């Protein structure tokens, strides 16, 4: 009981060191001591690394501006974040939109055409994507192919258009 | 990323503590307010699991999702716990005696964990949403619930991984309501709360059972693993699943050696929440139950009916979501080749196992957590303990076998999987075992030290 109380209080019980070689309980206790020492040593080394890494991350995050933080993962996909911000400002929340992609975006990566509609869906919610929407985000597409009456409301220097078909 | 968002999250998580405290009083009761303070982490995680499960069920039932729904649901859960507590004549708590001292080493290690959590909070505070899966479907699902007040049919069928369970998006949408906007930056802080709650829950459960040096050494070791440091704040379901699974497994382990009904009842809620968090939650829950059944085989007459009842209740909590997605013709939950389709691809067996083992034992991701757990299991067996090391062996072995089956069966995955850890699906799976180790390793080593896994004191709580 006394030993249990000491152990529960985190106080090392008084144990004869030679008993650590007794089979099986001594060996088991020696193993517990070694495992705890290994956990402790590894934990302390990685603790220093973790706090250092987290400090760097916090500094990097703090140095970013509002747009960079909000756009975050999108920066790897979109060529510029202004068109999506403009789209969010222009398209009413209860209307639908579609993203039409094409090869004509300057600075696009191999991810851009594949994932821009995914990212727009996330970024523009609660606006819904719809294949026959009047609002169009043209990501390097051919505007002539969008039909008559496509009014361009934003034209980005990279070749991204935001506009609306006449209803 | 405003003070209002932070205050909103603080209010939400205090609310979760209150809901969980009500549930805990019904399930277990507490003798003193000090005891409640010790178990506040468990109360919080019970509140999170309870809110997550019931709000998910309400969404499936088509109940409009709003701040009022959330608050009323939480109040109903807390009230249910209090009513059960009165019916079971739980003693009214007193102030009680102050908690025992934890010793200098234990206090030092606990302080390091607090410093780590503070560093993690600063990283979470202004973090952008970079994780691909998070912006691709976890957070959009949450936004859909938040903006449209339910499981919007368009978004929930068009977004990737449509059959993934809704508990985490539901909790994220709850956070949006409390923040007052879909603030995806401050949302990272909610995942900090989950981690801190998990650590507090494990500490509260083990504080009276194992020496502080064991408890905090392994908590620190698991927390500072590079993968945990880098990914635990991502607003997706992976680590939330791991916390729920680890708490369920820890409570079943404690129930196996102490047989307190509240432990199995709490584990049931966590198992249900696990199954409602990710599809592999079903596999992990099955591993816990199967290991519990095997470890209690000597007392099967009393133990097995209770475990079967617990698993039936957990499945009942998860079934409505399955009914919802089946009724909406959504697929993708299981391998296209079926549960036994892996037999047609026997050549994938070894590379699948290789992928799982190389991920689980990758020191660059998890340091030495799993090797130390294996040593702890062996030492507990050597010292004469049986139930705990058998349970732990089976949970880890069954989970590794289950992960192997998953990789083997999903033939669209190229094996062996050698992708970068950021997109490696096996790494996500094995994280659960590392998180579990923070809870089980101290118990196993304590059993090895004492030469038995019988409880120190039956009333350890």
C-alpha cells in the first residue's frame, strides 16, 4: 500500500538496485525505467524542436496579411486572388455561377485547371455552382464560346474574366 | 480572425464542458468539485462527442441547424444527464479535499505540455487553411451546413467523399455559429481545443491510476511527434477521430480491469462518435470491441453481453447517417471490389502490409512511440499482467491488420504507398495508434511496474 501510494504520487519507491535483475519482476521494472527514460529523453529533444517549429509557424502566420491567410491553400492553385474576391463581391449570395477553364491563363500551374472549380466552390459559398449559371468565371476560356451577351465585369491581366450573361 | 471569433469559440467550448459535465454526472457522478476539475477534460470530450452525435442525427432527421438548435440540444443533453443523475441518486458534490501533489518531475513534465499547448495555440491563432482535404470537402461541408441549415443535397452529393460521416463538419458549423461567421482562419483554434481537451481527459482519467512521470512522459512524447505538431490543427477529421478512438479504447481498457459501468457507457458514446467521424472509425470501433471481447474471455458471461450491448448502441448512433447517404444514392464507403474483393488481388497483400508498417514505425513522423508501446506490452506480460497487455496487443494488431486490408482492398491505391506524408493515406490511419499510445502506454508500464493490472484502488474514478 505504501509503495502504491508513493508510486501514485510520482515518488520513486525505494528499490534495491540489484533487484532490477530479478526475473520476472525486476526485469520488468528495469524495462519500465528504461522505457520511461527513453520516452522522456526523446520527448525533451522533440519538445525543443516542436516549440521552435511552432514559433516559426506562428511568426509566418502573423506576418501574412488578411488575404493571404484567408486564401491560404488557394495560392497554390489560382494565378491571382483578386478575381475570386471580385467574384465574391459581384455575385449575389443567392445566385449561381460556373467556372469555365481554358488554356489562356498566364502563370497557370498544372493544378490550376484541375482544381480551380473546387477552390471556387469552397471560396464562393454560399453561392452555388451550376452548369447553366449566368455568372461566369472565365479562367483562360474563350469568351466568344460563352454565348451572346457576356458582359465582362472584371478582366485580370492574367486572362481571367468575371462576367455575366444577359438573362 | 477577430476577437469576436475567439470569444465565440471560448463560449462554445465552455458550453461543451457544461454539456459534458451534465452527461458525466448522469453517467458517473462525482464526489467533489475537485474531482470534477480533474475530470473536466473528460467532461469536455463527452460534451463534444454528445453534441457531435446528436447534432449529426438531427441533421439527418432534417431538423434545421441553427444556433438555437445547438443551444437547445446541448441543454437537453445536460438536462438528461442531470435527470439520470437524480434518478440514480448521485451524491451531491462537496468541495472535498485538495488533489494530491504530483511531484517535481511530474509537475515539470506537465508544465512542458502546457508550454507546448501554448505554442500550438499561437500557431493556430492565425493559421491559413492550407490542407487540401480541408478546403476541398471538410470545410465546404461545414459551410453548407452553416449557410443552408442542413445537409444540403447539392453540396453533400457533389463534394468529394460524399459518404464521409458528418460529425466534424457539424462541429465546424457549430463553431461558425458561435463565431458569428464562417471564419476558416480562427476555426483552427477549435482543433486546438480538441487536442487540449483530449490531453486533459487522458490526464484526468490516469492521474489517480498511474504515476505522474509515466503519464506526462508519454503525453509529451506523443504530442511532440513531428506529424502531430504539423497536422493536428488542420480543420479535418483525422485527429479528431484519433482522440475519440483513443478515449473509447482507454475507457474500455479501464472497464476491463475495474468494471465501472460509467466507463463502458462513456466508451459507447465515444465509439458512436468515432463511427460518425470517418469511415475508418467503423474499423477502429470494431477493433476496440473485438479486443475487449477477447481480453474478457475469462468472464465472458458477465462481460460479453455488456460489450455487445455497447457496440449495438454505438452502431445505432451511426446507422442513420448510413441510411441517409444510401437513400441519396451516394457510394464510395467501401471498396468497389467488396469486402472480400482483396482475395482477387493477393499480390497486393505484402506491399500493403509493408506500407502500413513502414508508416506506423516511421521515426520521422512518430519518433519512438510504437516501439516503446510494444516494449510496454511485453513488459506488462512479463510482469504477470494479462488483461491490459492482451487488450492492447489486440487493438494494435487488429488495427494494423484492418489498415492493411483497407489498402489491399482499395485497388485504386498503388502499392506500396510511398507518397509524401502530406498526402499519404496510410499515415493518416496510423496516427490513431500513436494518439492511443499516449493513453495506453502509461497504464501498461504501471501494470508492468506493479506486476498486475488490477486497479490500485477500486474507487480510483
